[in-house]
């Protein structure tokens, strides 16, 4: 097994532990056992728990950033492309976003500074949305609403039916088209 495969295996094991047992059970020993590697092998790739969680967040962040940028680049309309890209990427990430939720929760509850890279991207997205050719307040409302929808699902509070969720997403899309 090559080094990248082993890293991926370790990251998947960490995600599994958080999903199945909670963040408090995320220890280097538990991750090594779940991944079927020695603790020394794990430490070769991730010298500490923060490095492990940072890699989880970084991978998810990079994938999400690339998805938003790709969608914006493919949008041929002049106005609203960043708003639409952010909305579409967030909705799609939420559909299969367990890994994103796990990584962000792990970072938030262990060391919030691990989210600094993501915070920087949010600053750029907000600037892009405000300069998107649409009313910047409308673009910001859509971003905040889709973030709120996602967070309500992450934390299981204030969830809405699938039918209502679809209607909300359609309305947000209408606001930026």
C-alpha cells in the first residue's frame, strides 16, 4: 500500500470513529486500530491529533472550494454565478456531506483554529457574492440561508421535511436567477 493510500485509510478511519462513536472517542490509538495500522505508522503520517483533524478539514475544504470554483467557471451568465455556485455546491455537499460534517465538527470541538483555512475561503466567497452583479444583500441572504439549512441538518435542530427543503432551495435559486 502506498503512502497516499495509507493516509486515506487513516483519514477514513478517523471519520468512521467520529461518525459512529463521537468526537470524544477520536484518539490516535483508536484511529490506528480502526485503520489496521500501528500507532507508529499513524504517527508517520500524522504527528498528532491536530494534524490528523487538519488533514480531514483540509481535504474536505479543498474539494468544496474546487467544486464552487468549477461551478462558477462553468456558469456562462454574468450575474449571480458565485451565488449560484455556492448554493449548488452546498446543497450537493449536504446530500453526501457526512465526511464534511464530521471533519468540521471534529475541528470545531477540538481546535477551532483548524478552521482558519475555511474561514479565509468564506471571506473570498462573500466578496465574490457581493460583487456578483446581483443585489449583494440578496446574494448574502441566499448564502446565509443555505448555510443555515446545512447547519440545521448537521446539528439535527430545526430540520424540515424533504419537500419543504426542496421548496426552500427552489426559492433560493429563484432569488439569484
